[in-house]
C-alpha cells in the first residue's frame, strides 16, 4: 500500500512543481508589467536587484522547460533542489527590490501588481518556454 502511495506522489509531484513554477513566473511577470506602467526613471529602479529577479525568472523558465523533457534525460533530484532553492529566494528578492524603490512608488506598484496579476492568463507563464505555445495550450 505504501508503495502505491509513493508512486502516486512521485507521479503527481511534477504537476505540483509546475504549479509553483508557473505561479512564480506569473507573479514576476505582474511585477515587471506593473513596473513598466509606472513613471519611474531608470535611476530610480534598482537595476542590479531587477537583474536578480530576471535571473530567477530564467530559472523558472528553465524548470518549466525541463518538465517537458524525457524523465531519463534529467537529474530529477538536482532539478527539484535547484527549483526549490529558486522558489525560496523569490519572496526575499522581491521584498528587497521593492524596498529600494522610491517610497512614493510603493502604493501604486502594489495596486498595479494586483490588477495586472488578476488579468494575466496562466498560459502566459509558458510564453517564453521553448517548445510551448500559449495559443496551443
């Protein structure tokens, strides 16, 4: 019985992992789009911290791509470990980025992020993942 449960858990794990990767991508996409709508100069945006968020986003794209690869072609434990580490970094990285924006930007950014996030199509998480097309599901 335990063996069947473990097999089911392993089988469902990619779906669980996909949901968290997709959610992280959509949250970052909302942040980036909200930031684009704001009246901030490049000097007011912490470029180094923004770059760190881009790097995390790239990690999530790579992880979503990896889910489409044949299981034997991946080091699954390493992929899960690296993805978990990247997901763990996101809240602190976003908070650090926001804290370096001008104070006047904070309320508007928070409002815009929510608005943008509520209007994102989940398929947009896959928009730059090689081999995936949001139009084809």
